[in-house]
C-alpha cells in the first residue's frame, strides 16, 4: 500500500457540533479502517489471504493507519476496526456502518467538504479525539510486498 499523508483539516463549525447516533439500518461495509495496534492486526489478517483475496481489495496507509476498501464479502474482519459504508445521501463520504451524524446527511456532506482540499471519496471516522478524515482516492490494489513493508520488514 502506498504511504499517504493523512489530511486532518479543522472541521467547519457545523461538523464540530455533530453528534453520532446509531443508524436505524446499518450500511453495508465497503471499507475497514484500523489505527495503531488494530492497523497492525488488520495487516496481519490481510497477509493471511491468498493472492486472489488480496487483489480483490484496495487500500491506503499512513503512519499508524490502514484503510482497506472492497466488497462486503471480501473485507477482512478484525476486532476493534471501524467499518465504513456508503450512504446515497452523502455519496462522496465513507461513513461508519452503525453510526450517522445527527444532522441530515446531505447537509453534513455539504458542510464537511466545503473549503477542504481532500479528494473524494473521503473516509470519515469519529473517535474519542474528534473526527478523522482522509482521502481514499489514492487507494491501490493490495500487494503482499507493500503490506510487509508497512509492517516494517
């Protein structure tokens, strides 16, 4: 996976006040994100896939973060990872499968992308330290060599 600097621009005021609430119906998983130890567990899980499993996935990575995109049936499942899906009301964003912002998604998307230079699609991951957002536009097919290099050897 290529190294990508993650962009974390300051969120506009409307997104700073957004609360995340449970979705009535979860989104289908289309991406998985891991940070820290979970990212390392995700890469270890990916390394157990055969070549056919790897080529069905695309990913981006940064320091301490790995994001993998693919169809629901081929995404690896890892404890502690955040699973993201696509919502028709915010087509440029990958959002948590089980959570949604407490504002209308069209308005959230519009407020979120205004004034930002992040190329879409954008992964939006709420967490204890606030909102993490990064582009998935640079996602490339996974390769065993890139995964091993990300792990440090």
